[in-house]
C-alpha cells in the first residue's frame, strides 16, 4: 500500500532588524519559500510514496507555505504571502514516471538528513538547483535502463517535459521546455561514470515591442531541436534558435567503497553552441563529495565545490574591424564568446522564476548589489554570472542523533562582461590582458534539528535552528538566525 506522510513546520527568522534582509544561506536553495527579511514561515506537507509491490504505481503530494515579513521595496504589498509549494500527481510503470503539476526536482549531495537540503550550492545541477519555486507542468522521466548488448555496463536515462512559468516576467505568458539525456557506465561493481546533457528553453509568449510567438507544432519542433525560427519569429530567433536556450553538461565518476563512497563531478553551464561545444573551458562547477553510509556519525559527509564561470567562450562575439574595415581581432582568438549564462536579450527575466535564479544561486539577480532586488517585482535577469567561488560543506549528527549541516562559501564576483561590478571591463579585449577587479563575498550557515523523544509513535518531533552570516562587498553585512519546530506523522 502507499505510505502516507504529513508534516507541519513553523519557523521564526531574525535578521539585524525589521526590513533588513536575511543572510544568503538562510534563503538560498529553500525553493523560494523563506521570507526575504526578518519574519515568520509556515509549511504544511502531505504526500504518499510509490508502492513498489505493484507494477503500475501512483503517488501524490501537496505542500502549502506562508511567510510573513515587511517588504520595504514593495510598500503596498501585504506582509502575508501565501504560496503553493508542491501540488502534483505521479504515475509509474516500470522505468517510466510521469509527474503532473508542481514538484521539486530531485537533488544530489545530501548529508545526514535530506530535510536539511543539499550540501552543494547547485544541488548537483548547475542549470536547475533548489533555489526557485517549481513551475507547473509535466515531466516524463526514464529511470536508468540497460542498453542492449552491453552486458548491463551502459545505462540510459533522461527526462522530457514542458512547463508554464508563473509570476511577473518581462515576456508575458512564456513556456519552458526541459530535456535531460544521460548515460551511466558501470565499470565493475564499484566504479560508475556519468554523462548528462541538461537543457532548457524559454519560448513563446509576448515580447514587448516585438509581438507574440505563436504556439504551433512547427515552432515547438524547432524549439525542441534547437533550430532557427520560421517567418513568424523575431530577427534574433531567425538568426539563432527559438527563444532562450541553455543548460548544463555534466560528467562525473562515483566509486562505491565498503561503507563509504566518493563522487567527483564537473557541471558546465552553456548558453549557445560554443558552450555546448566546450569552447567555454574551463568554466564549470566542480564538486568532490565523500560520504559514509553510516549517517549517524558525528561527521558523515564532506563536500568541496569550486565554481568558475569567468571565460564564457571568451570576450569577443563576432570579428571586430576598424574604421577602414581591417580586422582588429587578435589572431587565433575565438569570436563566439560572451555567452552570458542564464541571461537573454529578448527574454530579459532570464532563467529565473519568481525573481530567483533557477540555476546556481551564486549568480545573483539584478538589483542585488544596489539592494533593490525583491521577488515581488519583475527581475531583469542576472547581474553576476562571472565569478569564482570556493564552497565547503560538512554534515553529520551531533551525539549521533541530531543532524546538522555547515555551509561556507567564499566568492569573487565580477558581474557580467557588459556590466562588471568594479574596475575595467574585459569585454572586446584580448583574454588575460585586463586585471579585473572582483567584489569579495563570504556567506556562512549552520543549520540543524534536535530530535525530541515522544511517547506516541510514529510521530516525529524536532526543534529546528539555524545561524547565518554574510560579510563582503555584494550582500549587506548581516547576521541572522532561525528557530522553529517540525512535527511529522
């Protein structure tokens, strides 16, 4: 039979004072649900799980959230914000699963307790982390299946789906398509290699001053195949591909030891053909995770992650000429650069949802540096997609029963090629010829839960806590804390 679960969480969040933003790790990778400033939060969840004893399986889930805080950047708004977090139904037959509605994406690199979230800045997916609220739609997934004639050494998996973004966006009524294609190579019983293409496309909708892209089978086929638009497309879509297309290319290796495992992964963002062709090397998010199978250890999981997105296929896009028509592009220099990850000139809200980056949260949305960002208004994309970052995370159980998670992130932030945060721009200048000026940022968070003994079983009662701090030149210097409780049945 389908197991049924219900949980209720209540949380208070404190910052430097009313109207002051909460620190980065208090709100990042929280599915866009936490209050932006000092306030309160509530979440009620109900769900079932698949019944593995049956060939044809089903499940459903629903979670609703509310947060309350004073938003000085949107003075006319109500302090109470009601949100539908998840609302979905799922069907499974053999290796195929169909999800309908709004559902969280499954993340990687968890620690001692999945309810504390991933240890990774991206959740293991640079193009779609746990930072933004899910979009309504459908996703047809294929669990790993053995490729014929490979003696179960090669496995294929993937997903195909379409979604409708919500919230206030620059382009009205757009659609989103998602495709994932992955291969797993089992080399013996312990070593596995992974390769994954993770692609998204924002298309259709009404573009200001440029009209509406009709939703037709022909346009849908062109979008899915990454083709040029037809006569009904904008000039940009006719020259390039339909809509805003990008994603990530991941490769990694996993070794299963006796009671432990280690995983290495490199996830490369891309925004055009040059990125898909690896011309943006060495950009990417590199993750190294070591974990014990015994999650009751004081330290059960250790993760280090390095993010580098500075190159973006180079600082030139198209050959440059002087007034006399002579090329001034340095010899041998790539002219397919300026990838501008997760931004787009026509779909100006970029790869965001309700104002938050869908991909890595280290790429801050427009308005972050000026202190004008809020999820309550339309966001014009990302202002910081050129950065270097070092991230360290630790997880385990205090006294072998109370899970915790430590997150430390140090980043050097450069803004974008076109709009650097500080100093001289490197755009249209030979790579390495400009000494760029970064803005430094340090963000820390320590979260956990204290499991309380209860006489009634299977009720689970926990006290939740979190301590957070930011210090640097991009985010306000601030300190914050959360305190609450969660009860599950």
